[in-house]
C-alpha cells in the first residue's frame, strides 16, 4: 500500500471535492446544448400561451438554441406537469407554471406527482389580474352595492363559472367567503358559453381574466366593479380594487417556469437571470400589460415560496367550498 505525504493527500482530497462543482459549472456554461422544450398545459392562443412564446423567443435569442413551445392541454394542466416530472433533469424540458398548478394540488385527490416536491421553481414572469364584471342590467355600480344587494336578495344573483377549479372560479369563491354573500354558481365548459349567458343576462356576475374582458367592458357590454389584485390595473385605472371595499382580498393568476427536480442549480440560476432580464425589458413589460399582467421578478427560491403560499391559500378555499373537478 502506497502512503502519500499528508500535504499531497490533502491536495488530492481538495481536488476530489472541487471536481464535481467544476463539472456542474461547465455543464451550466454549455447549457443549452440542444433545443429546449417548454411544455404549456393550455391550448394555443390564451394569455399563458402567449407569455410562454414571448419568453421562449427571448431565451432562443439570448442562449443560442431554440426554445420550442409544446402545448399539452388536459386535466387542468396536469398532463403537461406529469410530462415534465418524468423528463430528464437537464434543463432541456421545462414547464410553463401557473396558479393552476398550486390549485390542482388540493383540487385533485390523486395525482401521479407531488408538484412542490417534483417541480423545481425556476423563475416567475408576471402576475395576471382578474376582474369582477356584471351584466349592465344589474343595479349595482360598485362592489359595496353588489354586496348589499346580494345580502338583501340571497340566491337571486347567478355567478358564471367558466371553468370549475380555475383561478377565476376560486376568486369568486374567495369573494363569497370573505363577504358572506350568496351567489349561485352556474358552471360552464369554457368562457365563450359563459360570456354568451352573461351578455344575455341569464347570469349576472362573473370573475374573468382582465385581458379577455377589457374590450367588452370598454364597449359597454359589461360593467367592471373591481379588479382582484392589490393594485389597480393600468388597463382600467379608474376601476377600484375589490380590496378597497373588502380589506385583505387578493386573487390573481401568476405565471413562470419550472423544471424537473434535481435540475442543476447552475442551470436554474442561468435561466432565472435570463428570464428576469426578459421581464424587465420595456417591450416585454408592455406586452405583458396588454395581456393584463404585471411583471413579477422573483428569485427561484422566492418563486418557490410564492407557490407554497398559494397552494396553501387556495387549498383552504377549495376545502371550505367542497370544490371537485369536473
């Protein structure tokens, strides 16, 4: 057996410790080495899909490899999530994350994955505003007037639910819970059918993404009573927040990027830097605003905290209202 001098042994030991770190850094520097898939759990054309494509183009331009959007709608984004959970943790398959992922943790009794455990947060992109709208025939012109009318006429106002378990649905449930009003849920299989009945007055109230309601509001087809975020929206600066009437109320969508767990930290950090730079870019900020979003700049760790907080928040609403997926 060969005995090494202590000094030589320590040098070799130090090298053995440093080598894995050097390899990881080298891999991060070489990343991406081939096209990257960003899997989106929504159909093409919606706000989430558009934001994903804007970010994908930025990353393609900055990192020298194509970042390709792959739409895999189904089971409330769970199909897309499971595909990424099963992918290799090398940064070449990413998930476009949304508030739906936090909601689904409680909404679905049995999933083949644990979202918080199996998806590593990478970077947030923006926070999406919802808006409470009513048919113009409704006498209420403010949130407080609607609350007063609903309490005086329990069960007489119908609220359209475009998709059970969606962020807009839970925004309405949170509003009902915090105000004690009795609004009757009328579920639909999508926004077009919900809007048709809202325009016709068959239902009177709806929580919807601001981006899809704003033109109807400006055209006078719908009346906006309040936005759901903490701050007023640039798209409708004269519309108050619901929190101005119901202190503590806040509901919003949010978007970002996730990766399979065990994806190297160096790759996550690289993606976070580039995505944060995109969100801070003036042209992209303008595009996000057009879609009803506000930039959300968070570190990977802080994005993880947001996901955990939202999972807990919406879990309580789902359990209290006994909401089940369609």
